[in-house]
């Protein structure tokens, strides 16, 4: 599904710093209260309770949390992961530290030794400068349906099949997605109505079956929403910048559903956040989502007013994020090494270093600078013999054309102990990653 070894699907707009929850059980009420209409029929996996499990990075920072029910791991209320996918995701991040921006980018300790000789291109290039372009996984491309075509099938005996057909026709009308009945394709969407509620089993394309369940109470609008997950969209209220637009009230939320309000944001490799917060998004939950009995709401606008969840169809904002994923003109991104040098004292002590930049271009010849459209993930790996290994991941801000990473010690051999450090770009929506470039 979402994750095979360290390959990642797109999590559109997927960092996942969880909302902190208060211990007090008293309902929260903002100063300004406005009435809300009857609760909408919003999506969700049919489970009353479960165990909350978190995924953290190597430093212990909580990235995202799931509600575990049996062998299902539920994210956002209606995205259901398998146990194997959850474990693969957890294992990947257990050896990665998520940081914000390059200013805090750690570097391994190195001691320059007086008398070292500068030997240009004498020593073997370290792994970061080999023929490999250093990609460690994909943040988006594997989750995008090739040729904008989604293969699908509908279970025999599906209840009210018009809901699926009408939802598919809506997507085809407002986007350039094509839906084709599956024949022998291994990656496809399977619509069924086996359970109550409405949910999907992936975000974006997977290397297998994405199940969309639509219970008897689910509407065509719910089907449009769940197809949104299969296309690659996340819930609008889980955006990284949501606190500037809405307020979450943890004390008003059913405890087993607190994890459904975690942020899934653009601070890590999880995905994109583009444009302003969209209160008209078909991917937005209503103010009454998962409220405790007697509590007025789980979230409001910043001014305290409530909002509903429309399930009529894709908003203009939904279409814009779709176009960013499927129709954007890509920029070319690469790591550039300047002043690359290797220093040697003897064969028991040598090291390499370079000034490192990340730069973006409008053309493959890399002669026309261009701003990165929606951020790109940068990964720094380190390996210390007999010590530690791991890496760091951060996002370069949208609009960046060039960013300096400073001076890197790429390889350090000292009396039988080898330290190495490399920097690479992860594939990202809107970017084509090119091999390393060594200027000098």
C-alpha cells in the first residue's frame, strides 16, 4: 500500500506533528459561539474504540498517530492502513530525524589535521559523489496515477452503484482524470459496500488494490471524498498551517478519535500544502466531527464560528491541488558541489569536502533558475563505523531557487574508522531530480 521498504507514497498535503491534547476533560467553548446545523454525514471507518499508536522519528518527535482496531490502523478517521504498511512506515522513521530548514542541519564532527596535502581527484569519490544520484525514496511520483488514469472495478451486488458512477463522472467532469474499468491491472481501485461508513485504504496509487468502502448510508459526495484519497488528497483540517485558520478543541473530542486531528503537513516528506485553507473543500470535515456527547463542536474557525462539510463536489481549491499534482510544469532540481577537494596525510588519514548547494531550474540544461513550486524533500545520510548511522529530512520552502547547505565533510577516514555524509533530493511532485553536479 503506502510503503514498501523506504518507498513513500504522496501524502498530499502529508508533516505530521500531532496536535497536543489537554488532560482536562471539560468541554471547551470559544468566546464567540455561532449555531451549527445538523451534523453532516461525514466519513469514517466503523470502529467505536481502539488503541492510539504513534509514529515518531529517531529523536522521539511524534509525527503521526493512528487508531488501531484489530489489524487495521486508521488515520484521519477514514484512511485505513494494514499492519504491514504501518510497521514499514514506523521502521523507516525510526532511523530518521525530522528538522525544519537547513539552518539547523547537523554535520558530523571532523578534526582538520595540520600538514594535510590537497589532492584534487586523487582519492576514490565517496558515495555521495558516485554515479548514483543518491535518491533514497519517492515522496510523490509513485502515488500519482500514470497517464492520469485510474483503473477500477465494482464489487458484485454493490449497494446503490449509482453513487460510484456519479462520483466518477464528477471527477471526470472537473478534472482530466480518466477512469477505466479494470481488466488485468494490478494497481486499481475496488469499490465495495461491505461495511458501514465510508473509507479508503490508501492515499494515492499503490502497488496493489486500493479499497473504497461505501456503506449504505454513504452518499455520492462521500464517494467523491474517498476517491480524493485514492487520487492523493488528505483532509483539509490536517494541513500544517491549519492553526492559522481553525481551532481544535481536544477536550470536546471523543478520546479514541483524537488522532484523527493530527497534522499531516508539509514539514516532512509527507506532502504538499498549497494555497489558502479551503473551507469549501470536499476533503474538509465539519465542526461537529467526532464530538463527545453534549459537546458543541470539535473545531471552529479562528473567530469561533462553526463550519459545515460540503459533499457536493470538488471545490476550486481541490481542483488546484489536483492540478499541482497531475498537471504542473516541473522544475529540475539537483545537488551541486563546488570547491570539491580531498585532503591526504597518509593512507590512515584522509578526508573529502565540498560546498553544497541545492538549486532549481526551468530547463534540463540547468541554465534558467526557477522557483520550486511546492517544496522538495532533502535527505542527509550519515554513517559512522562502530558508532551510529541515520539521517535527517527537511523541506526546502516553496519559491526557493537556490539554497546553500554550507561546507560538508563528505568522507573522513581516520585509522580504520570511516565516517561519511551524503545529501540527496527525494523525488517530489513538481520536480525532476537530476544527478549530482560537481563544478570543481
